[in-house]
């Protein structure tokens, strides 16, 4: 299926905010929260999993464009359900 046919498709996968996904900003905040690099890593993972079934066998996708505002971070725990919409 051409990638253009996938525009508008969506994917969601819950994950736990813990371990390498977190930060306390070098001890400057009292809580352990989802870090921006951790959030972007999960976005990239979700993007790759959305595209994978539609790629030729043995092929993968790498990289994507990111334009985000990360202003309301979730604290550590199983409380995140990100969504992904393929726009273009």
C-alpha cells in the first residue's frame, strides 16, 4: 500500500512512565516525570509500528519530523496513552 494511502490512520499504545523515560531534571524538581527525549522515543516507536505492516518485507522506517510543546508532563506510573495520526 502506498504511504499516501495511510494518511489519516491512527495508532495508540499505552506505556508506563518509568526508567529511561523519566527525569527529575537533574534534581531540580521534586517529581520524576516523563522526559522530552523519552516522549520522543515513544513517539518514534509508535510511528515505526504504525508504518511497519505497510512496508515491504525486510524494510523499516527511521526518523521523523518532530514539532512539539512538552508542557504538561505525566509523573511516573502506568498512565500514558499516546495517540499518533499520520498526517503526511
